């Protein structure tokens, strides 16, 4: 499979005063050949361009980047799920404030419960926004042109280099890159497309997605605790201690709805967060698991594998959705070598 390296195959020959063989660019689908020089030179190594299987479509038809650099996927179902997630978080915020915390008789419970709830909710919302509006690792459109392909050069040992090209994006497909039919782009180290963030989970936003699922799970279980604690206080005092809120019937109905939503999202996001952490530690993605592809990460500790997603070096920033991960050079080298 293809790798993208900044190679200069003629450098050593120029230093030795010799003429290096021309690098041949061969498109295997149409058998056309282009060389890196028009001079008569010995037959040199080749760059074999293979077009990945798939139907041809106009690239990026549902994705755009606004003036602020935010990545926006214009998918109807994804936008509905995105708004639904915000509405659920807004419902939890209003019920927690107006029904649980405000009428609570204990000032300590109101203070500590409010601080913990809003810290977790703020982290979850921030991580959700970063996961939804960050470039997940899209390969630049039109990067599979002759100039870029010839610049890749042969393999270091002189063997032919095989490069895969996406016919839909007309871009070079590095290893572990997949085309998303919803985003209309090729995404590096793509795990899956998640409608709840209306975006793909890939190389550059997987950290934010993991934090989003983890913090949503934590705030969901904490909300369940707040609801049960509130019920216990109200029932012990026969609802006299909770008289500052809505009526008992209304409070019960609103809290039961909140408990059901919290349990559903708490279980679902806990499973998703665990699945993502497991995939990171085993160096696999969701697509690779479905295809049965095996990956190895020999010589890497658990901390090193997590650092490939959350950034290097290991620090408290791993838990912060405000900090974009600093990726390894070999994981992010594509940016400097392809022209959109």
C-alpha cells in the first residue's frame, strides 16, 4: 500500500555527477505512462497508480469548510441527529436546574451538584462541537495529479511504488484511508460515520469523539444520581421539602423522562467510549474490524497507542476538548506533501 514520503530519487546521482533513470508514472487502469524527464534515460523504477474500486461521483458534494475553517457536512439525517443531541442536552440542563437544584432544601447539594453537573455538561458539549465541526482527516481533493505522484518517487530500495487513487475524490489514498459516501471525501484512519456528530470519526477528531462519549456517559449517570437523590428527599418529607418546584405529579413525570433518557444515553455512550478505547489499544478501526483486517502495534506501549490519538506527550490535555492533539510526524506527514 502507498505511503507518502518527501523523496528526491535524483539527489544522490546528482551529487555523484551521474544521470539517474527517469521515474515512470504508470496508470494501470488505462496503461498510460508519464516519465519525470523527456530525455533519453535508462528505464527506471515505476510508480504504479491503481484506481480504487467504487462508483464515480462529484467529490465533496455534501461537505464544505466555512471562512473560520469549520468542517460542515450538509446531510439531512445527520443535521437532525445533531440537533436532537443538543435538544436532549438542553432538556437535561433545564430539568436539572429548575426541578432538581433550584427547589432543593440543601445549599450544599445545590452548590456541589450544580458545579459537578455543569463541568461535565460543558466538557461534553465542547467535545461534541469539536468532533462535529473538525476536519476528521480528509485527504485534499485532486491530490492525485502528475506533479504530486511523480514527487513521491520510488521506494527507498528502488522497487516500484504502488499508489492507490480514489476515482471519486481524485486523490491519493494513503494506507488506512476510506471514502465516506456521506461526507463525499476520503478520510484518513476512518473509524465510522456517526450521525450524532454529523461527521466521520477519523485521524484528527477521534480524540474529541472519545471525550464526547465519555463525558456524556459521566454526566448521564450523574444526572440519574441527582434525580434519585431528589426523589429520596421529597419522599422522606412527603414532598414538603420540594414545595418550591413544580407540582409532585409534574416533577415526577419530568424526572422519569430525564432518568430514562439518561439511562439510554449513559449506557450507549459508555459502550461507544469503551469500544473506541479498545480499538485504539488494539490499533484497529471500526471498518477494519468489520472487514476482519488485523493490525499490529508491536513495540508500542498502551500509553504510546493512546498518544497516537490524544497527542504527544501524555498530559492532562488528553482530557481537554479545547486542545487539538499534536500527532506524530508519520501520522500527519500527508499535509506537507499534497496540494489541494
